[in-house]
């Protein structure tokens, strides 16, 4: 099942697997898995989540940004977890949905609450700031306090959640149009931060960045440069931020539409309504070519 260098395959080793292989360790005897979610995206960063029939959550893979939810190990280390491990801070809850993003994770409980953890550098945790969370924390900021959440989807740098009434809330990086709503821009220490994200650059700069990214994928010697760029991004972001990208807010343009499913991607979002209608927003061909309000895909009727 492809690469396993960060333990994201859960077999106890860092080996790649070309064929599906049964998970044997860490789950327990007679435990039935009802949902899985694979996260990651940055070079050398990947993690996985499992949901059991009893509502317990397991995670494994890269823990570098706290996305596994296990907190610090000895010596304040965040070591990779090579076999499925139960998330202890969720053991008192019955979870019904799990989702793994690029560097963050989320669950929904049977009571309709949502918990997030991992890297929050773009507000994708929904706690009203950009601080990381090494263990699950309930999202209480924004307008979710009186809402019952049914499902959640974590993208690269944003999160979508659907209520039992079919409303959609979004939070995280909004510059590509993925939030499907208007938003207050982030506050930055440096304008270079947006350039590191690939936002609002001149066309020649975009091409240069694309060439750099392609070279990083083709040449393993440049992996450290990719991680260095990511660390530069973190250094230029303020942890305290009053923009409404950092907390859940309803997508107004979808009100009146009963949404039953949503999927958060890298730079786009998709929504499915109860009548089979599909809506999309975000960037299709770069940061300047974006759809900020969800539009129905008419080809699907």
C-alpha cells in the first residue's frame, strides 16, 4: 500500500508495501474497524486514523506536528508511532467519525461535538488561534456551541463540518476559496508568508515555485529544503489572530441546501446535497483562478 517510511501503514516497520497487508498489532483481539482515514501531503509526513465499532480512535504514523493526538513522549519528543495506538484522551468518548488532514486530525462524537488536534498554523483546528494541539481539544469557538455535528472532513489547511440540519461550517486557510465564504484575512509578521503558501504571487513567481516544488519531489536531496520552507512559514505566522478564518463559521450561500457530505481537499472543497447535487469551491488552476462561493456542478443535474 505504497510508502510506509513514517509508520503510516501501521505494521511496526518503516517498510513500503506494494500490496494490501492485514494489520495485526496494536488494535486488539476481536476489534472491528468501521472507518479509516489517511492524512499527510508534505514530503515525509503522513499519518492514519482508525475508528472502532465501539467508538474508540487509534492513530499511527508521523507525530511531528502532534497530529496523532498522543501528546509528548519522554523528553518532550514526538516520535513516530509504527503501530496503531489508542488515543487516550478520547477514551471516555464514543466517536462516530474520524478525519486525517495534512498535519491535523479531527473526530466527531456521538453527542455531536467535534475535537481537533495537530498543527493549527492556518487556523484549521478552529480554536480561534493558530496554536498547535498535541492532544484532542473540543472546538467551542465560533458558532458551533449549540450545533450537533454529524461529520467532519480535514483538508490540507482547512476543515469542514456538517450539522444534523445539513448546514456546513468551515475554518482554516481561506485564500484559495476553500472556505466557501467571505473571511477576514490573517495577520502576518511578513509578506513572505503568503509567498511561501503560493498565494497572490506574480505569474513568474508562481512558475518558479512550481519548478522548485517539482524538483523537491524528484530529488530526495532537496527534501530538507521543503521542510525548511514549511518552518519559515510557521515562523512568520502570528499565533494570536482575530480573523474569522480561525474559528468555525457557517457557509451562508449553502443555507437552504441540505448538505449530507463534504470533502476538504488541498485547495478545493466539495459538497453533496440530499438530492444528489454537487457543489464545489476553491482553486482549480492556481491561486488566481479560484471560486470563493460554492457553485453547483450542473453536469451532475
